């Protein structure tokens, strides 16, 4: 277990008795003003794109909302599935987007 994961779970256990929820958001490649000059490689991202700040913010808003009142010690990778490994679409039909 990594440091952030262990810390999240340990603090969630310690603070749960006080009804304080502790969760972690693990963002992937994210396009921000600080990364404006970065060329991102999305070949290992299942969704095929770079994350936007809103993607990360929406995950944080979920954890802060009443929809997550019974969620603590959780981890959410907001990375387009990059952490799962390299996406391999060989043999699958291509998506057809109608315009």
C-alpha cells in the first residue's frame, strides 16, 4: 500500500468516530495553465484524452456532498483509466459518432 493510500485509510479509521470522512482523489494527466506547454501522451489512457480541472473538481465535489455521507477511506482515480494499464482496442469495432 502506498503512502497516500495508507494515510487515507488510517486517518479515516481514526476520525470516523468523530463523523469526519477522509477520502483521496488521485488525478491523472490534467490540462491546467501550469501544463500549457506540456505534450501529453494519452496512448495509455482508455478515454483517450487529457483530464480537465473540472474532472478532478467533480470528484472532489462528490466526496464533499451528501451523496457520499457513508463514504470514507475511499480512493478515486480520476485518470481516464490510465492507472489500469495500457488500453488495447485491437479487435474491437471502432466507435462511430454520428453528427
